[in-house]
C-alpha cells in the first residue's frame, strides 16, 4: 500500500480490493454507512480499536492503516472563531507561526465553524468566549458533540471567564492579546496532542 495515502484513501483502496461496499463494511463493524463514508473522505478518523477491526475485516496489516492515520495528524486543521475581524487578523498569523504545518481557518460566526467542523476533522479550535448572541462555551459543547477529541482553547479579554471555561472539556484558556509564546504554551497542554510542525522547520 502506498505510504503517501491518507487514512481515507488507504481505507477506500483496501475496501475496494476486498470487494466490499461501504454498507457491507459498516454492517460488519457495526457502524452506520455514513461513518465509513466520512472516514474515506478524511472528514473523520475512527478510534484505534475500530481501525484494528477494519484491518481484520479487510485482511490487511493494521500497521498500514495506523500509519496512514498517524500521517494525517502531521498537517492538522485548526480553526479560530472570533466575532471581531480585527482580532482574527492579528491572531491568525500568530497561530500559523506556532503551527507551521497546520491549515489555520478563521470564522467570525459560530454557525460557520460548526458547519465546517461537520465536514472536516478539526484538531484544535481557538474560541472567543463572547460571540454576540452565542458564547464560546456553548460553541465548545457543540463542537465536542461533533468531535469529542477536538482540542479547545478559549480566548478572552476577561480573565473572570476562566472558571466557566474550566467547567468544559477545553484544553486551555488564553487572555488576549494572543502571543506566540502564549500559543506555544497552550500547545503543551492539549488533551489530545498532535505534531506541531516545528520539527519540519
């Protein structure tokens, strides 16, 4: 199997080589067919336990699928959500510098971030706590319903929000303005660590 394949591509290749449909694989696991579709489209990543089951069903070396899954984390997707475009313009370059191999995407509306998270596997989200009619804590809960392993770091100009923030499953809390040192410090505290890309510089 080509080592350069993403997890989704590796799964699709192995499934077709076995002559199975998405539904047939889903029934064997068992999961719903859309889960398999999301994995093959690289929108989601199954757990290591499920990956082992997939390898057994498709009669391939589990190391091949795990290796493909691990390679995906080298170029993670990161989102930043703040309803102030000026803050986003200043924060995004700092996060890109801290995560040189990441794809950093900014949103001013929580609804946009939620829609994106449903279609893409987000490794880390930086969320402003005050987002107009919505707040970052509610957005955090919504994002974790989509992907429980998404790392969340709250951003705010008001330190008093920290108590509410720590009652969530967030990894960290940053007081604005965002600094490179501050972002790097948060990356050391992630609940679900991934390569930051610094080794590639």
